[in-house]
């Protein structure tokens, strides 16, 4: 399984944007399609809300890729 550590410098990031920012899809719209397809889990539970708020400490899984959201850093523009 591939593991990605995503540094969050805000209160939250929308799920579809997280998938885009980590390079798992090309756009926020493609991220929405992935979520709608039922292949995304947040903290071990299937997530169908495309713009679900993802916060520090949560783990997102898409296929064999796991994204761990951690505090700090400048991952995306303000």
C-alpha cells in the first residue's frame, strides 16, 4: 500500500480537493467523480459526500493509496 502524508495548514480541506492536491486525480471535478463512485473511504468508512471536510488526524483511502492528514506546512496556496 502506498502512503502519502498531506500537511494541512488550514482548518480543513474538501475531500475532492484533497484527491486533486495529492495527485490522485487531475481536477476537483475528477475528485468528485471518484468519491461518487464509492471508492473513497475516510477513517475506514465509505464516504460519498464529495466536499466532505477533511481535518488533521483523518485518514483517506482510495484503492491501495492511504492519505494521512497531518498539521503544518504550506501544501496549497492560501
